[in-house]
């Protein structure tokens, strides 16, 4: 299926043409039929001779209803521009075309209607010239009469060619279904409709309502009037929802694949086309089916910051338009450059920002995002519309390579300085290092630590042995050789002497984090703490000293100070009856 929106001045024959092509009535309301004028969006569809299905979103031409028109064309990538042969190019022909241009609509056709009333030649020539100057470029033109049916076969053939030229929809993309109608069906509940431009929907899917952030479930799907188990883009679709009510979702809202969109009320954008130098400070932003008041803050020659009255699920690269509702005038097109821009607090920040924006074009650019944001979660970028094809440095964190190298150097500097300032501590606490480097997540700190540094018991220090004076290093190595497979057995006092570990050597080894001192002459290898917690966590809780001693396969000489140390570190807690539990 492909979807086409009509466009054109009031009374130029849009609805008549849709009716003639589909046999369906696009003017749904009695008032529309009584007044002979489209007020709100209409929907109709048909099968073309090739078998392709085409759905129309029929828009109103009257200038009062331009906001409705924009809600219809916003999510639709192709337009059928209608101009009456007997009237020619008129104000809303121009305004609708300006809107399509602002939205970057690149696919379209010109139908010159009412060709039974006047020579279609002049209207065709003028309309083609106007259209050629926009994002639509050169389009095919067909003269038709909705009344006599003349030209309709040609128009159908031209629609087939239009369909064949449309890019394939991105069916694997997440869903962002802009809602253009919502209503209640007795017995079924809330139904919303929209044009599905990308992705697919299945009965049973969970979706997120952009406005309320409620989770809803797809209870039923209809497309072109038929119930369907699933619908893939591009399509007109009606979605029956469980978990919301009609007054909580309506035109301008969107149904989203959960977790895949960033809602934002602050965006930096480039103005496209011919931006007016004196852009009003208050305008309406039209995007998808939404219309939201915005405050405009100029930044660069053609870039501005928009503060939205309510957040929208926008992506980098989105096209939108700004309109001055008071003056009935499309003020300009907009291309979203950044959906999570930095605040402009410091003096000169706006000018600096303008420089950054000057190099952006709305095409997602991973390297550029990383350069600007330095560290960002892959999920955050994806929610902004930036594919995050890069190897994370830790967890789902992505880093700008140069920034990451600088951080690595800083780690060495900070740890060295800390060791100098705190010579008796067995390393720099990871949390202190995290704060010094202003890193948002501890896993980043851990990922930055490279040999000879290492993390042990929550601290970053030299790997120990390597930095020790030769005799001490050898002594520690002997302890490893002898006790590596019985980590909770401590050498007896006299054996320490055999190993070459006198009080001074023990002191040096402990400071370097190569040994752990539990009490005078009671030392273990430094991994013993973490290992002990693991073993103790496997015991039925709470556990007694004796149970711990047995599980650790050690003596009271080690078990008592070891448990006391674990208590002090908060890894275990001693209960009033002297039993303990592992704190998780
Ligand atoms: N003679 C003739 N009359 C037409 C033709 N197409 C439309 N009309 C008439 O023109 C009038 C307006 O037609 P509509 O189809 O309602 O025009 P529209 O563009 O949908 O108007 P809005 O939706 O209000 O913008 C109606 O009276 C139609 O009967 C045509 O090809 N020939
Ligand atoms: Mg109409």
C-alpha cells in the first residue's frame, strides 16, 4: 500500500477526484456534505490496475483549516496536488505547496481538475512552474474531470508510476504512529488512526503513548476497513487500544515503540527554504500530526532553538514547519539538528552553539555526536535517531576515542597523585576517582583502568608486585605460590620469616595492595576479601563464626579478624547474637 495526501485550494475538486478514483466518500461529516466543503481529514482507498493499493488522505483547502491539512500531510511522503483549470493557482495552492516544501515532500503529482470547464493548459503551466521550485521538483501533470471522468485512466497510470518510484518503507524501524483521529467503538474501546510511515504493528504489541507515557496494548488492527493480525508500513491503520481512553489520546499524539524515542521540549533546528529575517518569537511547530506552540530563539544565520509548549518524540533529521497562525502563513521549514541540546547558560554560549550547528545538516552522525557529547549511552543516541554502530567502552556507553584516551591519562595522574597524598591507603577509592573525572557511571571508571593499575576491594592501585622492591615482590610471589589455592590460610608468624616477610616488607606489600593485613602477622593475598564474601554468601544466612571458618577452610586466627574487616567494610553485618549475614 502507499499513501498519498491531497493538497490544493478550496473547491478545486480534491474530494471529487478522490471520490471518482475510489468510489468512497472522503467527506465524513454531514456538515461537510451540507456545505460542500472539506473541514477535516478524509480517508479513502482503492486498488489500481496493477494491483497496488493506494490510500488517500484528503485534506481541506479552506484557509481556516490549514492546521487540519498539516496534520494530514505531516506523516505522508507523497502528494497529489490539485489545481482547478478554471481558477488556476490560488493562495492555498501556494500555502499548501509551501507546507509540502517545508516538510521536504519529494514525491508528487499534479492533477488539473475541472478540465471540462476550462482549458487546463495555463493552470498546468503555472502550477508546474511553482512546483518545480520546491522539494517536489518536476512532477507529472494530468488533466482530469472529476465530473465526466475524463483523464482518470491517465491519472491512475501516473499514480502507479508515482508508487513505483517511492522508496521502500523502513519496516524494521521502530514505530512512531502520529495519531490523526481517535474515537470510541462500542464494545471495543479506544481506536486511533494514522499513517504508518515506518515499522510494523501486530495485535498484542505493547506501545507507549507519547503524551501520557502510558503503556498500551494493541487489541486489534484494521487497515483499509479490514481486521488484520499485523500491518507493515506504509499503511493507513486503525489501532484498537487497551489501557487508555479516548480523552487521553488524540490528534497530535503518537504511538511509539517503547523505549525507542526521546521526548523533548527543546530542539535546535535549521530553517530551510527562505527563512524570514524577522521570524516572530512565538510560532506553531507542525510535525507529524502535531501542532505545538513554540518560542523561537535565534542562534545562527539559519539556526534557531525552539522551546516547545509540550514535549514531542522527535528525532534528529525530522522535518517540520513553523507557521504563524495569526497571519495564515507558513513561516518556514525546519530540519531538526539536535533533540537534546546543551543549555546556553554562560555568556557567549549561544554564539558557540551557532558555530556547532553550522556544521550539522540533520543527517545522523555518530562520530560527531560522540565528539560533542564525549560519553553517551548507545540507547540514548538511538532514541535521538542516531544509529549507534560503535563498540561500547563499558556497558552500553560509547565514547569519543580522543576523549577516552584523555580520560585514560587522567586516571593515571589522579591515582598517582592520590597515592602520594594518601601513602597509607591501599589505593584510590573507585568512587573518588569517578567524581574526580566527573564520570556518570562507575563502570566507566573500571573500564579505564589498565595494568599496572587494577581495582581491588573498591580501590584503584598499582598491581602491587610489579612496583615492589625486588625482595618484597619475590616474597609475595612465594606466598602466591604456596597459598594461591588456599586463599584463607595465612602463613604462621615464623613461616613469614622463612618467606622473607619481616614487618617492613609486610608494610610495603600492604601499602602496594599486594598483601592484605588482617592483624599483626596475619596476612592474606588481596583477592581474599572478595573471595570470602562470595563463599559466605553461599552459606545459609545468618551464619556463625564457626560455620564461616569451616566454609572458608581456615582457622580462628584468620576468620575472626577477616569477619571483623568485612563488617567494617560493610560486606557483612554482625547481628546481636554474634551471627552474621552477608549484606547484598
Ligand atoms: N465541472 C466540474 N466540477 C467539479 C469538478 N471537480 C469538482 N467539481 C465541483 O467543484 C466543487 C468543489 O469540489 P470539491 O471536490 O468539494 O473541492 P475540494 O477541493 O475538495 O474542496 P475543499 O475540500 O473544500 O477544499 C463541487 O461543487 C464539485 O462538484 C470537475 O472536474 N468538473
Ligand atoms: Mg474537499
